[in-house]
C-alpha cells in the first residue's frame, strides 16, 4: 500500500464514480481501475460495491477511508512543516466562519491581520458550524469558528467571545416594545431561520425539542441579508446574535426571559499541524479578543 493508491482510493470514495475520480486525478479511467484492483488485492478485501452508474464503499472500505484520510493529512502536514523550514511556505490561512460572525465580528480582525502580515493569504469559507467542524476533521480547513459545545475530541478550541442570542423583530412589530420575550410567545410567530447546521438553528431546534414546541418556519435561508430584510418588512421574526443588531437599522433585539448565551471558539485539529501562518493568526485573534 502506498500514498498514491490511498489518494486514488479516497478520491474514488468521495466522487462515487470512476469517470469523475479519474478526471479529478488527471489520469485515465483504466489506470484508476487497475490501481484500485491492485489495492484490493494487497488488502485481500473488496473496497467498493460496483454497478454501472455509481459505486459505494463496502464495510472494509469505510474502515480504510477513515485511516486513509488521516494518513494523507499527516503527510500533507509534514510537507508543509518541511517547506517552512526551507522558507518555501507561501503562508495561507484557510478559515471557516459562520455568516453572522463573518459579517460583523471578523472583518476588522481580518483587515488588521492582513495589514500586519501583508504576504500571508487569507481564504475565508462561509459555512454553518456543523459543516465547519466536519471540514476541520477532514483537513479541508486549517481553522474554524464554531459554537464551543459538544466539540469532537479530535478538535482543539480557544475561546473567542460570548454573545447573547436574542429575538429580532421589525420596528413596527407588535412585540417590538417588549423588554424580554418567553419562548412560548416567540414560537407563536412566523419565523425566518437559517438552515440546519448553523448554531443559530441548533439553538432553535434544541429549545423546540426540550419544550415540545413546533416552530412555524415560513422562510429558511443561509443568507443573513435576506433574513434581516424579511424581518425588517415584518414578514417574520428571527433569533440572531445580539452583535448583529448592534450594526443593523430597522430591527429590534428582544432578550429571552431565559437568557441564552453562546460561547464562540476558534478550533483546529488536535493532532494536526499548524503552520506558521495559522499560529500567527490564532495569536493575533487572541490579542484582539483579550
């Protein structure tokens, strides 16, 4: 077994199709088929169920996939570490950020970091906290901003901020004059929500499950500007981090009677390699939040 065969195997597992996998790997499809058969012969296990249109992993293939991804990620980490010793590291930080924090908390931090380290490249991926966790585990991101709760053991975290989750209504909404709001009154209203996978939606789903509420979700989108416009035009209400309402006109924040605070953290793979650029970014963010 070698890394080339493992790379072919992982790519085929992800694409579930020999043609797509061969195209991504820039090799001929027959060459890929021969390589996979060679790997299966070495291991003495079938790794894929095959049919004309789609393939799927066998149980043995699923076991190998977990190890193969870790092995390839560790090799990539080693290459980055060696490149840095030679002064060849380009200096890139791949960061996953939820939209609320990406829009209101991180812009000044990112611009400040870029001013201090102009030669380093920042790649920002907007996604929900569940997706960010998985991308970190899969090695697709170096760093990620997540809800610091039920964090997988393979991730290390550094606390950034604590922010309150509040109900958000338009200035003309009948609830706008309230000093606080109970969950029961909140869930009587038409709601506009992020799709599942965002910590904002996780909060809503957890409250509904624990209090046996059935939410009236009229709109579902991952576009924060759309959520805010729907609220402003009084079509629905939502629940967002208070820091959002501090920067937006035409919406009113209402704290919940049972205050809800979310702990937000920076996360990275516990056993992964942090490049010099990654470590510089973590240190910079810690100073800004300290």
